[in-house]
């Protein structure tokens, strides 16, 4: 009587010298794929920073061009770009919010609009702390 054994493993292809492709077994202990998803507000913060870089470099002239590229309104671009008005430490916290395992994120763009329009970073920090405390 013969017994059938099935072994399942993950692997990827690596390119060696002279373009030779070989299969390499993946180490599950070193799996780089994180669990969960990046919060939407973190992605919008990164987008705001990227848009600011594109405008500063002269690659795009104004919000109108960004809006056309992004298929959104100029008003939406303004809402996203307002995130750049937040204190740098708040921006950093937003970028590194914990991943979401299920459901929606706790912090939304709508909540940050009011905070971003306040020019005093100290007051922004207090409002941000209050927002985080309410979410906990």
C-alpha cells in the first residue's frame, strides 16, 4: 500500500548570475507581509506629503493639475493638502498609526480638518490628544 504525502511551501524566484532564475523557498519566520491594513488617514497623510513635493519641484503647477491627475475635485485636494498644516509630530503620529485589523479606522479626515486650520501648533497638539483620548 502506497501513501501519498503533500507538502505545501511558499517560494519565490530569484535571479542569479547571467539571468538564471531559480526557485528559493521562503522562510515563514521572516515573512515581511504585515497583518492588517494601513489606515486611510495615514495613506492620505502620505499623499499630502507627496503632493507637496510634486508642487515644490514644479512638476505640477497648482491644485487644479493635481485634481485632474487624481480624478477628484480641487476642494478634495485642498482637504488633503490641509494635512500638511498639522504640527510635524502630529503628521508623524498619523503616518505611523497602528494597522487596522477589521472595520474602519478610528481617525477620519473630517476630524482633522478643524485641527489643521488652527495656526497654533500647541493648540493643535491639545486637540489631537483630546481626539485620541476620545477614540480610546
